[in-house]
């Protein structure tokens, strides 16, 4: 029986094809509804007083920094994402300050609600922490935007 020079590569090729098939099936399922996480049409603006600033999330919170805001209707957990308090032009906020936050309210798996912040106004300065699709804006992206003279 004659062996082909490609015989030793058969398991590798089979593995690559299996991986490709998996990627083809999975990616469209996740990409089917790109705005399912953040729907800008559901945005609301909250006004209140910052009661605490959490640079790292407490257990049970989503990743990133958080603000606890006292509003007229109660305390709200506002998620700022990983980079809002880092880098040049980072959000500058302290407990006791008045704040205006625009974003959407989301329910987590354990029925806990979190306000996903997109923009904040503190002391008359507007900070953008996520884009219109809910994607966090990194310090590098803020720097590039500032260099080009554009607002985020």
C-alpha cells in the first residue's frame, strides 16, 4: 500500500476544518443582533448625587468601575466600564458631587439592575465612556480623538 506524503497531516487538517466549521456556526449566532446589549433608543438621563465611587467592582457586580448614585427614586448602580477612571481625560468624580448620567438600565441574571452609563456630565464637563453601541472607550481612543480634535 502506498502512503501519500499528506497522510501525516490528515489529523491536523481535520482539526482545522472542525474549528472552521465551529467558527462559522457560532459567530453568526452571536452577531445576529448587534444592538442587543446596548439599545440607544432606550437611553434615559438620571440626575443625582454620587454616594460612592468604586474603582473595582464588588462581588456580584459586572466588571469595571461603578458609581453609586442617589436619585429621587432611590440608589442606582451605574457601571462605567473598565477605562472610565483611567488615563488622560478620565472621569473626575467624587462622593457628594451632583452628576447627570445618560445610559440604559439592564437586568442581570440574578435580577439585579445596573445602569450602563454612556455619558456623564460632572461640573459642566461632559465625559463619554461608551460609544453609541455601548462599547467602552479606552484611554488610547480618547487620546487619538483629542489629537484629531474630535469629540467622542
